[in-house]
């Protein structure tokens, strides 16, 4: 990975003045957040299983606030956004969904509730987001082709950047 989870934990540790008991980690990535507990110490951890609905994240944020969180990490916000977009695409194609057939406006409202929960929380909230990639093929002088992933955009709602106080974009790079 590019270091999203590790960086989020380092920032959270600073926000919590080193008291990792005040950090709440909301994981949508199949337990990845547990990989760092030995390095950072015990922090509060919960997993949000698929489907990664806005409602589940709002509920988990509220639980963390009630439990006395100073800082909440949502790793990854992109999973909730992708779930929302995928459900809207299925609805537009007329595919019946198990969770019910919500209209575009209804789904937008549920996501807006999540954005408001983040915006009005008394806690520091750190969101990690995945990056979309486009694959390009480069050919060197010898005619050897290589597929290279080219980052295109962060997977998130268009208005997210206006909601956040700070956006830190980390570019993964290889050093030789």
C-alpha cells in the first residue's frame, strides 16, 4: 500500500497526545487496522462489514463519540462511497437490490448524513481514501512493453474536499 493506514495512525497518536486509548479505528478493510496494534499500542477497534453503508458508519461514529473518543479513523471512506455509487448504478439499470431499491436522491441523502456526522463531530476524524488508477502501457527503446498504474483521482464524493480541514495526499513512490 501507499501508507494510508500507518499515516492515519501516526496522526491520530499526535491528536490524542500519545493516548491511543482515545483513538477509535473504524475498519472497512477486513481487519487491516489490527496489523498495527503491536506498533502503536492498543487502540479501540471495530470493523464495519460489507455492505459499507453510510448508516453503519454514522452509527459507529456515534458509538465512538459516546465512548469518549478524541480521534476517529475511518479506513477507508472510499468503501462507503463505492458502495453508494454501485447501488445507484444497479438502481439505474433496474436491478432489484436485496437492501431495497432506493432512488438516487434517497441514497444521496443517506450519504449527506454521513458527511454531516463527520463535519459536526466533536472528535478529530481522519479519513483514508483509495486512489483510482488507469493502466498505461509504456514501451522502452528496446521495444519491451510494461504496464504502469497511473493514479487518476481519489475515490470519494465530489464535495468531500470542501468539508475537510486538511487534505494530505500521499504519493507512493519507489526509490532505487
